[in-house]
């Protein structure tokens, strides 16, 4: 454990940031799971709304620096592709 005053503060700050990042990432994963479940159950009326929500949350997660830019883009691309295939079928 840190003993310097500044190191103790940094540790405290890192725990706070970790909790916030975890909450944002969890929210993103929940949105993605919700979309994938709608695709799997062939709920064509709900897919566009859930896709829009999931892409928005992924973009916000990326803008906060929790996901890298390319990772967020890749996730959005793959989800969009799956949603479009499900909508056509």
C-alpha cells in the first residue's frame, strides 16, 4: 500500500475512476446484449431502436476513453451488420 500522501490520493482517485469506468462499460454491454437478444428472437420491430441505442452508448463509451476508437467502430460495424441481416430475413 502507498505511504506518501500523493500516492494515497492517486490510489483513491484510481478507485473512483475504476468504478465509473466499470459502470459505463456495464451499461454498454447491457445495451449490446439487449440488441443481440432482439436479433436472436427475431423482434424486427425493436431492432432499429435497440441498434440506435447501442451504437449511441458505444460511441459515448469511446468518447470517454474507455474503449479505443477502432474497437468502438468495429463493435458498431458488426452490430449494424447483424441487425441489417436480421431485418432482411
